[in-house]
C-alpha cells in the first residue's frame, strides 16, 4: 500500500481544527466553512471550501434535495471511515457554486460543539427564547438522541 502521508494543520492562536471522530486526523480549519445550513441523512452537515487528509471514492450521480449532482464519497486517509462527500458537478446552474466543495457530516467529525460560533449565536438565542438552557443546537441533537435510546 505504501507510506501514509498525513497533513498536520498548524494550530494558530484561537484557530479551531475539525478532526476525524474515529482517529483524530486533522481535516480542516473552521474558517474554511462556507455554510452550516446543510443536512445529510444523519443530521447536520457543513460545506467546506478545503479539506486535507481525505481520499475520494467512486463517482456517483445522486438526486439530492437541491437537484441532481455528481458526487464522490470522501474517506479519512488514516482510518478509512466515510466522512461525507465532494461535489464534482451540479446539473442546475444555481447549484454550481458547490462544485469542488466538500460536505462533512457533523456526526463524523470532532470540532467545537457550537460549530465555532461561540456563545451568542443564532442557536443560543433560539434556545433562550424557547426556554432551554443549552448553548448549541448540536447539544440539543445529542440530548434528543439520548432520549430516543
């Protein structure tokens, strides 16, 4: 198979690094997030501009909520776990901004519990209005998952 080459992202002051949940391999900086409004079959997903330490799977055409896209799954180079997918092409003109971008499923990576937002983000304000004491919507998801078990 050969020698494994991993990129270690330098941790600048206050810089948040997203890592593989299974093996702690560096994947991306929080500043590379384009959008946090994406969803996947397991819950939340983030759209990233750049990733490191991932390999591409086979090319596949998938019908998604925003239309038909050509994508490939992305895997951690260290442990091989599936992390999300990469948009290769979009068939609709208004979706072409996604081409060459990556989706990381939030449940498969380790990062800040609030997505790097810090206290005072939209989810926190919603939680206060709703009467909950939680700081992030990810924490709410974990509580709902635990209640379902």
